[in-house]
C-alpha cells in the first residue's frame, strides 16, 4: 500500500512528526514501511545512514515554486517548442518548453485565465525528464535554438511524483503563485507492507486510524456525507442468489455527470498511490477505494437500462456456470468456472465480482476514444481499430456498486484468471460489509464534486448476511499471562478504544485459583466488541489472542519488558539420533573429508546415470524440469558434487541426508544415508611431491575402517560383492557390522564412470545406511596396554591368488589367540619364482603375554602352530 | 733447555697450518705421541743428573701444558668451523611452502546450525527433528493456515504428486513448524491431562517454490525454537531471544522488536539485532539501517496449542524461527545464496 503523507494528513494531525517518525511508528506497530519515496518533502540530511530505504527528491524551497503562464508564444526557430511568459511570484520569466499539453495555446495571445504550473528556477535539481530511469540534473543556463534557457516548467517525472512525462503538470486554478512548491504539494509516500492480519488497513483511513492509535492522536472523521443519506432508492433491484458468496450489495446512482479529467490534486494523489488517473468518475471509485478500502465499480446506467429493455434494472449476483463467457474491460474474453461469482443483469453477466468489470457496461469516455482513434491512423483499406464498446456518447448516468464478497472465492478467481488488481487484493483478504455502503456514499460524493452530477436520493441495499458481531471477553489476568505486563482494566480498555473497540469493564471477580504467576487474585474482565470495520477478531481463545496482539501493538511491543523464563525446565533428554549423525560428521571431517549438501530434488535422468529407479516421489509443480523428483540416491548427489569440482586435484567428499522412497498417495519414507566420494591424487602436488599416486580402493577402505573404529564398532567385516551394478565387480565390498550389512563401497564401474565427467583417475564411492548403523551397539572399553616386552617376528607365506587376505589374517589371529596381539600385513608380492597364480603375503606378528615376558621359544611354538594351520587350511607355504 | 724451546716453537708453528680434524690428529701424534720430540725429552729425564733433572722436567712440563692448551684451543676452533660449515650447508629456503595435510570441513550450514543449536542446548532447548515431506494438514492447517487463507501466499509450496487426498495434499515442508505440532503431540501423549513443558529447537531443511537466484533459493535451512509451559509470556520471549542474540552475536548485541504477523503466533514480532558488522553505524550489510532482521517470533497461537494437545487457557508459549544461511550471508558478506548448495569446494574450503 502506497500511502501519500498528504492524504494521511486529511485524517491525523501530523504536527511534530517527521516522515521518518511516522514510518518508524508504523514499522514498530506491525505495518512495516519498506520504502519512503520523497516527492518534494525534504529528504533526511544524511540519506546514507537512514534507517529506511529511500528514493525520490526533496524540492528546493527557494528554487521550485508555483508559477503562472500568462502567454504561450511561438519559438522563433523551432516549430515544436514554445516560449512561455511566466510569472513566478516575484518576476516575469521567459521559459522554453516543448510540453504538448499547452502547445494548443501557442500564439493565442494573453491567456484569459493564466495556467498554474510547477516552475523550477535556474540551479534547481530535478530529474532529467528525457533520461531513461531517474537521473538527477541541475538546471544550467544554455542556448536552445538561439534562445536563452535557464529554467523549466516541470512534468511529474521531473519532480519525482510519477513516471508521467507526457506533459507538464497543470496545477489546479487555486494554486498560490510564488508559493514554494513543497509547501503546496510537497509529499512523501510510504510503501507500507500489509500483512494478512492488517488487510483492514489497505487504505488511507485505516492507516490513519492506526497512526492515531499508536501516537495517541485524534482521528478525524470522514467528510460528512451530508444529504446523501436517505431511504431506499428505487432505481434498481438487487437479487443475491447466494449470500455466502455475496453478503451485501449496495447501489447508488448519480445522473448528468460530465466525464473529464479529475482535479490535479486528485490525479497527483492517485499517481502517488500507484493508480493511474482515468477520468473523474473512474478516479472517484479508485479514490474512495484507496481512502476507505472498499473497491467500487461504476456501471453505465444507460447501458443497463437499454439491456433491460427500458424496464427496471435488476442486478443479480450468482456463481458462474462452467464455460460461461464474459469480455472484461481489458477486452479479453474470459471463460468462467463455477468458482467465479458474477454480477449480472437479466440479460447476462456484467462483471466478474470483485475482480474486474465487463467491457460492455463500463463507464465510457467518448473524448478519450476519439483521441485514441486519432492516434492510430488506419491505413487505407484496413478496418478502423476500435474498442467493442465504441458507443459514441460518453456516460452521463452512473450506477455505483459497493459490495462484500467471499474472500476465498475472490482469491481463487483472481488466481485463476491471473488478474491481480487493487480490488481483488482487498476483496481476497476480506472487506467488512459495512464498508460497502460507506464506500458507495463516498464515491457518489466525490463524483458529484468532480463531475457536476446529481446524486439520486437513496441507495438500493441488499444485505442478507451481516457478519456476526464479534464480542470477546478478556481479563487483566490474560494480559499478565500472555504479555507479561500488568495493566489495569481501564488501561487495557483505553488502548483498545483507540482502535474503536467498544469496551465494557464488566465486573471484578475474586479468583480463588492460586497460581504462581498471579500476583493478584483479583481479575477484571472486559467485554470487548470489535468495531464494524474488522473481520479479523475471532471467538473465544482465538479472540483473546487477537486482542492481546492489539494491546501489545498499541501499548508498544518495544515497551514490554524483557524477562527470563521462570517456567520449569523440562527434562533434558538430548536427541541421540541427531547426535549420532553429528558424530559421524565429526569423524569424517577428522579424516579429512569435506561435507557437501545437495538439493533434495533431482531428476530420474540425473540419478539414472548411477542407478535407475522406476518409482519416485514426484514434484507436481517442479520449478525446473531437472528437479522434478525427490532423490532416491545420496551417492548420486555426492557424485554430482564431485563432478562440479572436477578440476580439483583431489576430492574427498561426503554427504549425510535423507533419500525419499515413494509410498503411493502417502508420505514417502525418509531414509537417512551417508555417501562418500573420493577421487584424485593421494597427496597434493607441490615442490617436493611430483607424482603422487591416485587415491584408490584402499584409501577409501582405510577411511571406512577408521570411521567405524571411531564409532567404536569392533565386529566389522568386509566381503567382496558383485551385487552393486555401479561398482567395479572386482573392487567392491560390502561392510558388515555385527554381522549386519551397513553399506557398500568400491571403485566406480568403468561404464558408470563414463557417464560422469570425473576425469581419468579412479572414483571411489561408498554408501551407508546410517540408520542401521545407529541401531547397532558399539563396543566400549579399552584394551589394556601390555606391560611386558613382546617378541616381534616377520613371516611370509605363499598362497593361491584366490585366498583372501582377510582369511589368512583371520586364521593367524584365531590360531594365535591372545598371544598374538598384532598382525600387520606389510607386503604383498608376486613373481615368477613364487609361481603363476600365487602371491606372497608378509606379516609382522607381535607375540605378547599379559603376565610375563614372552620368550623366543614360546613365540616360535606359536608361530609353528600358525604355519601348520595355514598349510592345512589354505595350502600355504612358508617362504624361506 | 733450548731444545725444549725449539720443540715448543716447532709444534706451535706446525699447528698454525692445521685446519682439519684429521690434520689435528696427525699433529697431536707428532707432537704429543710416544715418539714425539717432547716425549723423548720426558723419556730421557732419567738419564739426566739429579741437579739437571728438576729444571728440565719442569720446563718440559710447561712445554707440554702449552702444547696441550694450544691443541684444545685449536680443536675447539676446528669443531666450530666444521659446525658452522655444516649449518650453512643445511640451510633451507624457508620461504618454500610447507607440507600440508588434508583438512576436512563441515558444510558452512552445518557449522552455523551447530553454533545456533549449541547455544540453544545450553539454554535448555533440545534438538527435535522431523520429516521434510509433510501433509498440508501438518504444514498449514494445524498451524492456523486455513485452506485458501491469504497467509498461504507468503509460502508457496512444492507439491508431491498424489491422488485422492482432497484438501490434504503432500508437500515439501515450507518451514520446520510442522515439527512443533509433532513434538507437542508427542509430549502431550505422555500425560494428556497435564502435558509437560516443552523447550525444543527444530532444525532442518525447508522448501519454497521460488526461482533460484542470487537472492532466493528453493531450499534452505531453518531453526525454530519452541517453549510451552504454564505462564510463559511475551516478556519471556523478549528476554530469552535477547539472551540468545547476545550469545550469538556478541555480549553487547542490542535487539529491538517490531510487531509483525505470522499465522501460527499471536502476538507476533520481528527481532532485529544491531548490525554486528558496523556496530549500528550503518553499512552495506545492514543496508545503512544499523539493524539486521534476524528472526520472526511470537506467542504460540491458541489454535496451534490446541492442535498440539495443550489447552490454551492453561498453557502459553512462544516460538521463533531463523535462517542459518541468512546469518552466514550477513556474517561473511556472501552475496549469492546459490553458493550453499552449489557444492563448489572453493567456497566450502573457506569455512
């Protein structure tokens, strides 16, 4: 909502409040000012440190003034330019201009009625009207086509009022010549964010009411509608088919209007508020809407009469039929559905209720039509371009609609037809039906003022469904309990009364309940009735909360003290699952891995490179086609992350997060996973490292071993696996903890790797189910550190290639039992002497006794047992 | 006697040209060895007369001491010279880069989540996590966003395809708040008549239907806090969050509260923290205002309490929500939110 300060001033005395004070008050009261646009009023001195976003310019009091044009003379050397005889209040000036909107007065001699304009003297700073966007410029003396030019008559764009640069500003006739322009029409516009709970304030009067309440000032009442009141009118009938959709419909009539431009001050205010002026009648509907919040719609009464065949005009509101059509005033034929509500007459639809009027019955300005028709000169043979409602005669009688609509309906309709408008913005957030009548009366009053029309006595008002009056009971205890402040019933009532709530302090109750948070056992109850412009005050406990918000806002959220929680601390139980994942992260980071976090959304094509899935939880409204499903593989995410860093010399990445397993028409299963990707060089290339080997299977395995050891798992086994299609069948292992499979890892299959841009080096990948890991119990306790000297010995054995190293080590450990405290494989060797299909495995063994020094003889005995066992089980031969 | 003087002179003269350890050893053998002239003098002492013996003996001793002292001095010199030489030879170019080890790092969002959660844990707020894909009911309806309510405009959602669910479609959660309902229900189930107090922190990934640009993302982390109990007030909310801000942004961090609106809290507010980059003087980070919008907060709406199994007439509470990525962007002057899920290690390495 764009709020011109000048308009606000109509309703609240702003003396002593700067523009920034006002903006700050709104902002703290829940009506955030997102930007201040200065259109004349002085900008704060140090704009750079202003607390608000600002734009626009302040006008120099001495240099930019109201002036009058006394004669428009031709320029001696330029047909399109004119020279103005202008009086600026102190002296005569000759001003050069090309403004089209006074061009027709060129050479007509002294003007009978001087034209009031905004005059910028030499040296004043304004916007360059001819530049794209807003570029400041300072007026300097120059010769234009042989004539001295040093000052300007200004357009709205040049003064920062609007984008308008079609012609100069033509001020109203009563503008005082010589007055500083800032004093006459200097303004600032607050861009106020209207949250859903503030829908009632999407209008000047609503914001004025809030400001008055928060600053403790008086709210001026609306201009007196004077003789407009009166009984029921008889110029139309109204039939409401469904009061749920249309709780109220009000019509007023004004006759003999003359359609013409609105006064300049009206146009200026509308433009500042972001609405384009059209004509006095349309402007009156918009002005009343911006002022009061009730969107109005004006019909050409004669068109309706004609459609009614000279019978009584009858307005019918109803839901549209599916497929029904209406051409709206933007000349688009729209196909309607049953959720749309229509305003019709007996002949058919006239407008889409609350969203947009129809073309046929709109208020018609013939003069504008002629101008437009002239602007588009038809080529010979082509039909004249024209609107379908080219009626030839301007509207003279206006039927004015003010209504209340079901906000859900309007919201859905505006969305469906993609018609966001000032009207639908308000109606889709709820407008109180009481405003329908007020709006129509205000609209008629403005039309009469600006068009010379005569208001027909009475209104036609059909009001089948008045909203329930909202009455909520609150107590001083509620305020203490929810806000933590102690206010008396009178104080609470006076805060709420500033927003026009009616408060009745009902009684004093001795509350016998004892609670630690009550300082007093007396509570005063206040019965609060919501004012007739609000639909947002609920019932019961909701109503209480709604009123607490109002008390807090008007009291001032900033004034509420800060206290510490006195309520008991709940039992502290932690979150073991969350902490477990954090521990996994910590260990991996310690091992040198970098954590990545990817999008949960991916596409089957992306993931298909790794492993194809048929079933996915699919996004119904993806933002891009390559993020249209929820991921099923975390490893695919991690590989994509690696791919993005393909230029890195070495990558060690991991990600922890959920994958999503679809469940038909229900919530997908969210399964936590860990993925690891390693690729690149084992050591960074540097001045003394030239040819580091590439990371391989065992680099990954080592990290996995350390991860599982860090998690204190002892029973960890690795077995080859060929069941993972994306892994190299000979370089893939599954990991079991306590006998249960927890993950797989290995080198990426060459065919899989081909599908990624991951360079030439091997890519190692692992995928773990950390939920399974979490559920397994780790071992605790340490192994005592041996006190007595051990015996160290190396043995090398020759076995067939097919014998797994883990099997040999297992046999050594099993046979050696507690006496062998450490087994370390230090060499794997193959050559011709050993024989084809054979390998030599060399182990360092540590023989250790817990209670004494191990002797060489004892160690030899154990070794002999081990060698025998190996010879027997895996046909090993001791290498000499 | 003259002979002794000659021996001394010859020895010391010879020593002058000795510069290596080996030569020194040879010189030592030559001058002090068994067959050296000096030792020959000692060996010949017995043949001298009683009268001559003491004088020659003492003179020979003096020469021996002198030669030994010269030897020791030269030995020290030669060692020092050798050491100096070897030190010089071993000198490195200390400006060459050092050898590094591979350092692992947490994703910056994880780091920031931890900072936030560590503080909250100390304040008694325990971590509560819940699912990322939710029903409309849990994500909106239970949180006082009725169907078709204008408040829903503020949170455009991603929907997950499903059929026959009517007004309860499946969607990606737009905030961690559905966890509030889940947590309250879990707690309330333990004692439905007298539900226990709650203090939890709800971290996690959230999703909004937004184009990915430098300023907006389709997924982001959120941390919410929730306190429910008997007698929790808006004043407590202000105090607790100001405490949090001091822990998070510095001991002197000033806060201010502005009324705001969220469907699931009422009254609601926005908390600003004095800009920690410029100390409130105004800078590009705070857009010259001196304040940073850090979190939204408010008293838990009675409808939400009710939906969680807590009687709003008896219980009250507050909740707040904030964005770790936003906090990081402010703190580290990150001007493009796309860095976070871009997974470029050149970005990630900087944290």
